[in-house]
């Protein structure tokens, strides 16, 4: 799992509605990328079980992240701190980087979060929407306030959209208690109108309950209701473990895997599993095998 897969650079250029999310600044975005980098580096180079990337009950928090995570500011620039009990955060999926990266400037995106998990952590491609299909959700109004789950009904019932959205949206529902910058929320708070000193009725609000139950289509016993639940499902799933191997292969080879690469990937996966999911075993397995293949290729060419 590398920097490109987590797309650090995209977060640094992402914008958020500062009126709604004043805690989010460029410094916050940098702190989120630093947290993920420190977290992954520790798992890889200190020989830890890499599947902890999805289940860890701690993060590497800076003063900028403390407010978003609901913890006291650390004394150090970045410090390993347990997530608050009951926060339902765990691993990468509970960190600000993932949650902010897969959200829009002013609202969460069920589809984007589900798509990221499906493609980056399960290595399953979801086709692009058919040309001409309207991908916008129904607008939310003061007369008809809705959660994203309610708004997604339009896609779920449209035969053109339903097939792909069933692969993504039920995953994304599990993250809805985390807002576009990764802060936890118990309910969805909506505001309608513009604040005015002249009128106390200029802004209408709605507080909606959030149903975060979901599942990962194609995986047995994959029901969940939080990032911690989703992480536990992924950590024990062979498809996720194999995807980690594939992602490193793609990074090291600079290309997607082909049929001829599957034996190498399976060999690396078996070594990864046998050594309690130490990431360095993937690196060694692929480096040694590719090195041997290159030697054999050079010998034949002579």
C-alpha cells in the first residue's frame, strides 16, 4: 500500500466549505497526510501485522487533528493516541485522510467512499456511469430534508444505475457518521437559508437520524454499521489481503498485473499470510522472484 494508492496529493488540493468546517485548513490536510504516512510506515518497517491497517484503535494525532478527532491536543508535533471509546474509528478508514479525501466540499459522498474501498482495498473495478446518465442526487430542501441514504434511492431504483451503485453505496453508508472533514456526528444537521441579523427566521434547520448499516456485496458475513466494523471485515478477507499484494506489485512494476503475473502474486500472498501479514515479506517475495526472472531473461537473450 503506497502513497499513490492513498492519493495524498489529492487531499492537499481539495477544498472544503470553511464556513461549515472551520477546523479544516491546509495545515489540517498536511496533518492528515502525515498521520497516514507515519501509521503505514510503522506497520511496514517495524514488522507489525499489516492488516492492523484496518483495525487499529489508535491514530497519530497532531494539534490540528485533535479537534476533529475529539481528543486533547498532544504535547508533541505528532503523537500516537488511542481513538476515543465509542468513536467507532479504526485504522485507515477511521482516519481523516480517507474520510476527507472521499467527500465533497460541503457534504459526504456515499458513492465515493464505497468506490474507494471497492477499488483500492479489494482491487475490484467498478465501471464508469453510462454516457448521458444524470449522476446528481436530488436536491435537499427545507420542505423535504433527506439523508444521503434517502437521496440514493433514486440511483438504487434506476436499472441503469442500480448494478454499480449496489457495489458502492452499501459500503459508503457505514461512514455516514463522519462528516466531510472526518469529524464524528451523531446526526445529520442541515441548514436552509442565509443567516441574517434582521430576521431570526432566515435559517431553518433539520436534524436527521443516520442509518449506517450496510454490507459489502460479494463478501459473506460482511454486515456492518461503522468504519471499525468495515475494517474488521476487510482485515480477515482474502480478497483484501490479495489486493494489498496486487497494489504493491502495481507500484513496483509500474503497471497492472496480467495473467502471467498471477503465480507471482499468489506466491507473495502465501508468504504474506504465513508470516503474520508482515508487509516486508511481500517486498522480498516480489523482489526475489522478479530478480530471478530478470536473470533468466538475460540468460536466454544471450
